[in-house]
C-alpha cells in the first residue's frame, strides 16, 4: 500500500503468500523475494530503520560518497530535494512514465 502521509509504498509481509505476481507486475523491477522474511520485498526508503527514528536521510543517501543520492520532502520548497527536482538547468525525469504510476523517484543528468 502507498502511505498517504509520506507517499512511500510499503509491503505487508504478513499478507504475502509468495506467489511473486507483484514481482512480475512491478514496472520498475524493484521487487524481490526476501528469503529471511519469506515474502516479497522492496526498498522502503528506510522508513522502519531510519526515518521512523527521526533520521532525515536514507542509508544509501547518507553513504553515497559523491552525494548524488538525495532524499527529502518534495512538498517542502525549502528542502534540497525539492530544489533539485524543480530547477531548470538540468532535465528531470522518472522511469517508465507511460505506466502512469506517478513515481516520486527522479533522475537528473549531472
């Protein structure tokens, strides 16, 4: 389900029967079978391990030595990620816009 407050798509492991239909249906090839949880999984932007504990960055954004991964509030005009997505100097795009999923993961050519 997609969290209405933060927009992050969450998996419900207790409901998963492991049929992998959602893996096949995912237009971004982002889902995989997690052996440890015995369920389908995907990136949840560290909502359970970092964001819910007050941290502002995902693990990959914090660990990126080049600073090319950014995470933030797209609805906050003062956030760095908002400024990156709304700048005019470099084109911004999403993967597979034709599927109509309206993703909130953006790419910018540096």
